[in-house]
C-alpha cells in the first residue's frame, strides 16, 4: 500500500512538472511573438500618424516670395513666412525662360530656419548667370518638398537694370518696420491726376505691396504711420520708363 501511494505521488509531481514545462515553453515562444507583433502594430500606427502630421504641415506651408535686382550681378530674394508653423528653406532655383538652364543656390548651414510670421532677405550672386534681355524665374524650395515661385517673376536684366514682373507698369513698395505691430497708409500720386492708396494694419517687421500704374512717368509715394501719426521717411519719387516697367522702393521705419 505504501508503494502504491508513493507511485501515485510521483506521477502527480510529474504531471505538475509537465504543466510547468509546457507553460514555460509557451511563455518563451508565444509571448515574445505577441510582444513583437504588438510593437510592429504600434510602430505602424505611429508611422501613419506621423505621415498625416507631415502631410498637414506640408499643406499649411505658405511662403510669400519677392525677387528683385540689387545690382547687375546680384538679386535679392525677400521671403515672408505666412504659415502658422516654422519652415526650413533648403534651396533657391533660378531657371531661364527657355527652361534650358537652371542654377541651384544651396542655403548655407544646410537649412534656413524661418519661424512663423518671420521674414528674411537672401542675396544671390548672379555672376556668370545674368545675360542681358534674358528672363529668369526664381523659386524657393523647403525641406517638406514644397516649391514657391516669386510673385515678381520673371526677372529680366536690361541696360537700365533689372525689370520684374510683366510688361505692365508696376511700383513695388516695401516697408521695413521695427516698431512691432503697426498700421500704415501708402499714398501714390502720378500724372494726369492719377492717385491710389492702401491702408494696412498689424505689420510685423515688413510689408510688401505692388501698385499697378497706368503709364510711364514720375510717381510720388508717401507712407504714413497711422498708429503713431508720423510720416515714414521722405516722399519718394519713382521715374518709370518704357525700358523699366517695374520700379522698387522701400521705406525704413526703424
């Protein structure tokens, strides 16, 4: 009887050990597989979310670009970030109107960080590029893959200097303000009683505006800081000719 009882106890212990071994096998094989699959699913979900965020940010990007001549061999590119998020500018493309030649200006320090509502001016060296009467298209690219064309395209180098835009007569006005959020009134007077004006508010740093004027001749431009009731600088006289249909002038309110 004692022998039988011992054998029963031995068989019971063996069964428990077998169950424990089976549980150990399951824990060391199935559980890691479950954890791995769960991590893969989490990675996939994070990737989908990151891609959606990246697509949304790409759609939100909004740069205002204005290119104009500084000297016969230098061109300034004025960029305003109108988006509610920061942007990294990576390259500036210069393409001639025949699309046969293109030049790439890589921004120094890899990317140029431009915060929301901030602006900057980049000066491009056109030595070896500028050809008289050739038209050039300026485009700015970002690290999110967006491309923004200059609102003053195309640029043309003439004997009188750089022309911007089309053959229509235009006067481009740039206000540089260090006062913070300011309000301005721009008045323009020309021949035959021509006059025009615009009121702008909440200027942060810089403001750019283009007047379409009817003919060649002299135009007087004044800028008034309506928030502080002060005139910004002196009256600027712009002389438009047939060889120069577009003129550029700026006011410094620092």
